[in-house]
């Protein structure tokens, strides 16, 4: 199927973002299609996180436009909370709520934002906890869980909103090596179900298996994009080649 | 706090010098298992002295003790009402100090700066007589309002610090789920902040309890004022104020201990 027949769900045009004098995003334009799995790679400080965080406006951009699911998120009239309901996010540092049990973590936004009844929310939460393989921990507090388990709770929590897009900001970077696999497995399952995903990661095995498209960023700009195979076999830019050598 | 070691001066493993000057009495650490800690000596000593005086010198000490309970009740009333009101003021002040809205932030900061720069006794006079000019507020309530306005400023700083201590990612996670700023505060940030806030709030409670003796100048019959009333009729100044001091000491030591036990419970439950 030619890509231009599919619906664009995230559209970024000439996006600039500065932290003081540092150019974090340098004229970034990008189309993300519904159902697409996009992996963003690049050295630290290259703007990957800023890019993904600007999709749900955790970072406000300085100029350019970002349209998410039909909402122009920089329009003052847009209710950003409505956009965020449709965009799930998973963080490097998990950010599960330590004062709530696993089940309460997944329930919270369903009750407060989606206004589901407690029974309905709990039903959905339990299905999702089963799906990420952590249902037996439902009544535990997060500090009793391993990093990998916490991250899977965070994924379930985001999925509970039934989002149209999932953002993963280096979801395995803070994990011990033996726990990376379980989190990637959950993400792969999600990809197989057709979820639209943007993933910032250094896991090239994951990129190769899951990504429809890979973007390489450096100094806030998109340097190169293509299929995972393209990056493994014949990256065209010198900087990309250097980076690929370093991480493989 | 990472211990800073100076190899030149310390032959033995050096402990970091923590200069903790608080308003409250020193509570024995858990590891301090000795029977004769300063706290125990002070607390049980004070009780023993009171008992001795009341039983063996019942004139005038027994009479004094019988005269004071009404005052103790008033002292507690002022303290509890003030701390509740101060908590409410402190919450909004703390949130205000963190607000990105410049007007709100500026107002909250100004309040804190002004209040912290004026002695409590002066504030008490001021609010009592200033309020009295416009509305007729019972002395008890102007005392409570004055104490709460004063302690609310300090409480605001405690709330601010408590909220700031919560990792930024918590707010981001809540917001990324579509929760509003207010919902995120209520559901995610404040419940976590309360845990860190509780110990300093406890200290404020004890400090406020002691400072509440200042309201005795405002025709509020608290513990100190009851003592003064008794003393001025019987001319037993020394005996009465001895008793008043001992009762303050016992109450303060008791609450300090209670708070430290609560702290332990909370940190153990983490």
C-alpha cells in the first residue's frame, strides 16, 4: 500500500526549539502515518527526546507547527489535555506513582480523565496488566517491583487510556540488561497489534524487527531516514555511519 | 548527605557534622538506647517534680495545678485551630510560590517576606488591634488568625519545599495521561508531598504550641495567662511560673516524641 493513502496522524512542520542558545530542534519536519512504527536514533543531546516530548507538548516548541490527530497543538484554543488523552507516553525513568498500587496506577487516569466507573476501569486495568504479564502484582506498591516490572506497569497505565499513538522515550535505558527483553517483548506485541508508535531507543535489534522507518538525528536535526535495513547496510551520511559503528 | 572526609584532620572515620538547630527538644535517636537520654531526664524529671510539688507542697502548688487546666484547654484550642488554618494558608502559599502566574507568585512571595520580617508579638498586637478597629472579633479568634497568618508563611515554605522534592517526572507522567495541572497536583503530587511535609509540620506544631503563650497578652485565657491571674492574686509568682513552665515542658516533650514516633512509622512504611 502506498504510504500517501494512509492517514497522517502526526504532522510536524519546520519545528524549532531552543534551550537558551542551544538549538534542540532545528527545522524538523516529519509525517507519522497511522499504524506506523517510527524509531528515532541518535547520540545523546541530539534532540530525540525533545522531538518525542514535543508531540504531547511536554516541551513547547518555539516555532513551526505540530498537528496531532487533527489538533494543532500550538493553537491556544486547543485543549492540550484532550490531545494527551490520545497520546500515551512511556518514560525512561518509568514515573509510576509510588503512593498508589499497581492497579491504582493503571486505574487513576481512567477514573479522573476518562470518567469510567471503578468497575469498568478495574476490568480494563486487569486485562492490560495480564497483557503486560504483571497481573499478579496488581495490589503491590511499585517499590516492591523490579525496574522491568515498573516499566510494564507504566505501559499498561498509558494503554488504559486507549491512546491512538504511543510514545516511548528510551524505555529500556534505565533497565538492567536482564530486564530489557521483557519490556521490548511487550512493545513488540503492541506493534503487532497495529499501534502507532514513536520509539526513541538504542536497541537496534528492536528497530530492525519492528520499525517501519528509522530516523537518525544529530544536533537537533533529522540527518537521515530510511528503513532499518538501510541503516544497517548502507547509511549515506558520514555521521550516521560513525554512530552506527559505535552502537553496534 | 554525603559525608565529607578530610584525610588530614580525621584519624577515625569522620561523621558529617550536622548542625541541627530546631525549635523543639532533642528526641533520642533510635540507636540511642541508653536509659538516661536528655529527653527522658527532662520528661520524667518534669513529671516527677510536678508530682512531688503537688503532693508534698500542696499549698500552693496543688492549688495552682487545680487552677490551670482551663488554660491548658485554651492553649490547645488556640494551637490546634491555628495549625489547621495555617496548613490551609500554607498550602495555598506554597502553591502560589510555585505558580508560573506572576501575580499569584508575587503575592505569595510578598506575603512570606512581609510576615517573616515582623516579630510574631508585633503581628499579634497589630492584627488584634487592627481587626478590632473594623470588626469586633473575639480575642480568641484574632489570636488564632494572627498565629495562623504568621505560621502560614512558614508553612508555605514547607509546602513549597515538599512539592519541589517530588521528581519532575511524576507531574509529567500525570500530565501525559491527560490529567489537568490541578488534577495532577491533587492526585499525584500532594499525596506524595504530604509524607515529606509531615515531620517539619510536626515541628511547627510544637513551635506554635510554645508561641501560643504570646496570646496571653490578648485577653485570651491560655495557660500562661491563667498562671498570671493566679499569681497576681496570691503573689506566688515564683511557684506559679514554675508550675506553668513545667506543664509547658511536659506537653512539648510529649508531642515531640509523638511526632518522632509518627515519622518513624511513615519512613518504615515506605
